[in-house]
C-alpha cells in the first residue's frame, strides 16, 4: 500500500473529500506547556498543505484559543481549498457553567467564537467534543441543524460519545430530516482498540467516517518510552511536559510497552520508524478515514507522513494485530461461538452481506 495526502477519501456518507491523514493543530501554540511556537506551526501547516493535505483539525479551546487564531492567519490565502474541523463543548470561561457542555447556548457561542478566531464565514466540520451526559440529544441535533441551515457549519460530527448515543442521534436525525452525523472521532491505535467492539462497527453501519485521535498513543508507539518510565518516581514528576501528561493518563504500562516491542521489531524489518508502522497499521483499517497526526516539529511531521508509504506482509499484520488484540466481550464473543451460529443457521451455509 502506498498513499499520498492528495489520495482523497470520502468522509462518511457525505461527498466531502479529505486527505488520508489529518493535521492536528492541538500542537499549535505552547500555552499547555508543550507544542510549537508560531513560526514552527506555520512550517508544519505549509508542509502539510504543500504535500496535498487538506484536512485540518482543531478545537475551540486548544492551546487556549491560539490554535484557532493561528489557523485563521495561516488559511487566509487558501481557505476554500481546505477542510477545517473544529469542536465545541469544553469550558471556555472558568466559572461560567454555560460556557461549556453540549447545550444550545454553548454550541452557538462557541461556534461564533471559532468563526472569529478562524477568520472565516463557515466551519467545514463541527464536532461535539465531549459528551456531557446532561443535554438532550434533540437539543444538540436541532442546534447543529440550525447552524447548517444558517450556512455557518457545513457538516456535523461527534467525538468521544458512547456508541449507543451516537446511533440514537443518527436515527433521530434521519427520521426528522436534520443534518446527519458524518464522522466519529475516537481514540484508536494499536494500544487502544476497545473501539472495535461497538464504536467502529456502529460507525460503519450508520455512515460515519472514523477519525482516530492519538494514533500514536500519546507518543508511546514511537518507542521513545521504556521500562524506566514505569517507576513511581517518574510517574510523580508532574513537570508539565507531554511526557508527564502521558504518564498521568496511564498510557505507559507493561502491556503497552510489550506492544511497542512488536512495533519496533516490524519497523526494523521494514526499515521504517515505529511511528510510521503504528500509523500505517491504523490506515489499513477500511473503516478509518483519516488518523489525526499531531507533530510539534517539521522532522516529526515528515516522519509521520512517511506512514503513507508503508506496506506490510500478511505475517507482519498478523503479529501487530495479535500484539494488542482485545477480548470482544459480551455479546460479541457469545454470538461468534459455533454453538450460537448453529442455533441460528443449523448446518446451512449462508454468505454474509458484503
């Protein structure tokens, strides 16, 4: 398999064309203690676009708003040729309960703020960022549809939402003639594969393109962390770096480092970097539209883009798949048993739908 950024893919059941790797702009700005200064961010943006990339991901509060403001500057001359995705839901003003959440007031205020910072009249793709477990789905969907009808948003999507809520939302949108969801953003990589149980099959059935965030598991799949990082002293460092965040999130474990060992082995066999192997594995999933890459330097971005050229043997794919395999869980494992299939089919041979 060999791809390029201009080998565009359709996003979900829409006609929108996007690159097979999205450029994540959460690294645009250093307000979070890590990331890229303005000049380096500009280089990342220019390199991605020059290679044919058109799909850029940000959010209303990434780097305290600097991410959107930089993109508003960087896209001044080529806005129409790009697909800009942003998100709402996160708290924009500490102490103001209505400046965050999934409700209509937060939705409209966040979008208006994003339009100003992005220096644009419309947002190509708007995600609900984080599920708040409070707002009725009808309120969310109607608000999103109103924004689409006003021309301020072209397509709507969700991120970090339970599968049963997403499928319910899509069914309601279809029945009421509201704007359908076209994408689902989830954490998905060789380490975090629980989305394979319900989220990814649901997205396939309901017409949503899967957009994985953290396809390198917070940098763990690059191979830069080792067993020394498992110690309590390192875990308690809390120095505000990306490493401290990764440790605090519990991503550095013995299980995960064992998966990284397999990634490194395959990388050596292919003459590639572990990051390229991990990204390329995600790209091989036919349900995945575009993983989001979040580089801080031009060298990192160049390395990430090299994943488009990686090809695997069947044996290598099998080893990678087995390394981080998860148990399907109920009811999937029960339904896959021969005894269960016999109850449904008897001894008949029935070809599944393709």
